[in-house]
C-alpha cells in the first residue's frame, strides 16, 4: 500500500478531473465558451508530456555518465509514454480547433493547417518519432544506447523552440499568442478563475502520474524481457 498510494492518487484525480471538468461551471469567454473545458485534457496532457520527456532527458544524461543499460531503458520508456501523451494532447487540441477556429471563426482548413503552433507540435512529435526509428536501426546494444541518449537530449532541446518560442515569434492563431484575435489565453490570470484552478492543477498531477504509472509498467516489462533474453 505504501508504494501504491500515488497510483491510487492518480486514479482519484483523473476521476475528479473528468467529473468536475464536465459538470463544474466555467467562465464564459469569447470564442472559447464551453470548449474551455478541454483545458483539463489538452493542456494538462501536454504538461504531462513535457514532464515525461524531461524525465527521459534526465535518464539519457544519467546513462551517458554511468553507461548502465537500465537508464537507457528508463529513458526509452518515459519517452514512449511521453509521445503517447503528446499524441493525445495533439488530438484533443485538433478537436478544439474544429470547434473554435473552423466552426466559430470560419477559418479555412488551409489557414489552420499552416498554424505555427500546430506545425511546431507536429514537428516535436515527429522528432521523437525519429528517436524510436533510430533505436530500432541498431542491433548493437552499446551503439543503440549511446546514440539514442545523445539524440534524446537533442529532441528534448528542440521541444521548447518548436512548441513555445517559434510560434510566438512568427505569430499564431493560438489563444495567448502575440497578435492573436482568437480568444483569451486559457492560462491567463484573468481567464483561469479560482474554480478552474481547482480542477486544472489536480488534472496536471493526475495525467502526469498516469504517465509515470504506465512508464513504470513498461520499464518492468523491458527489464524482464532483457533478463529472459540474457538467460537464453
């Protein structure tokens, strides 16, 4: 029970997020309206993704310092679950786009597909996709682990310019971006009121703990598989 409390916490927080996210009152903001409830899913999943990628980045550095294979496995598992969370965040974001930019604002699909925030997010996920392809291209365990660790550090460094920096420089339809007329930034102090904070922060913790939970399961399976392979 002492080792499982955080798993129970994750489950309870996500149940709370789903129930409160759909039933509690939210501020009526221009364009966003009821769709702001997606904040508890889209944005929080991306927070979880960033944290999981950060943990993977940490273990890649630790591998390069110690050359212990378990850290390569840790980095790979956290990166894979982080990518999964990123895909979920991208899909929920695309659903948000359909309601706000396309339906409400009558933006063309072409302009939406050129949206820097969406392009940057896609690039970030593709960079991590290349990480898994790169790993599978090596048969030698040492080369695979070293090359993967170096590339993982590069992939994590590319997250910030592709998702946060470049879209702000070139302009974006995304709420909160400079020059955006598509609504208010969902994380602005004026927009994220006290009632939303009571759901938003637990949601970030819940989605992140779920990602860590899945990652630990993958790590245990990977270590068990390596142990079986080494005994054959």
